[in-house]
């Protein structure tokens, strides 16, 4: 198993997307990239910790490659908006890849370059070395699956999952295909 850490706006969205992929063992919502030790949602939401809402993905590279995770990452958020995704605004919603080794760094940089060629606006995604990941409070874990009728989930997350299913259908776990 390997780990990958991504920040792509609200961690509720990012977690819901990555947990649906074949080869992904676990996805945890949390905080990464900042200075504060043991941050909590309240502190991160204020925007002063330096942390981004992030997910830590544990995956089986024989089933899903880091390249495929990157492809999903680029396709399921807007990497051209600085410190925001949709109506979520602040440094905690920035786009970032926190690489765990030099191979992930190389692949992330190559994929950013390739993806940039497809876009008119410049990608602002940070590619930085992974330092620490702090798991978010329990009520943030599996948020979408536990709260699908919440308006944010139905209006923001559900369309992202629909897009994921349309674009990456063969990479989706069977239990999530319907």
C-alpha cells in the first residue's frame, strides 16, 4: 500500500470522489500543509493555520496507479482558482499535491504540465513535500455518504460524483456504480 495526499477544495468533496475508486483502501479527511500542530476544523476554517483541507488516500498501486489518482484529481476540481473552489474561499481550500517521495513529485509535476496544456488559465496547484497529516474530526469522515440529503452534498458533491462516474466509470468500485 502507498499513500497520497491531495487538497482540492472542501475535503467532503475530495473524500467522496477518491473513496469510490478501485484500488483505494481508505480515504481520510484532514488537514495538511500548515504550521499548527493538531489543528481542528474551527482553527483551519479561520484561515490562519496554513493548513489546507486535504485527504490522505491509502491505495494499492497494483490496482490503481498514482498517475490515475492524479488524473482524477485534475478532473474533479478547478486547479486554476487560487485559494478557492466554487463558493469555498480561503487558503484552506487551495489546490495542492503533497508528495510522499521523489517519484510522486516527478509524476505530479509531469501531470501538472500535461494538464496545463489543456487549459486556458494557469494552474495554481501547489506541489510540495508531504510533512504531516492531521485527521479531521470524526463527523467529517464519510461526510457525503452519511449526509447525502444535506443541500451542500446534493448540489455540490453529487454533480462531481456524477462527472467522476461518467469519466472514470471503469475505475469505480462496483458498490458505487449505481
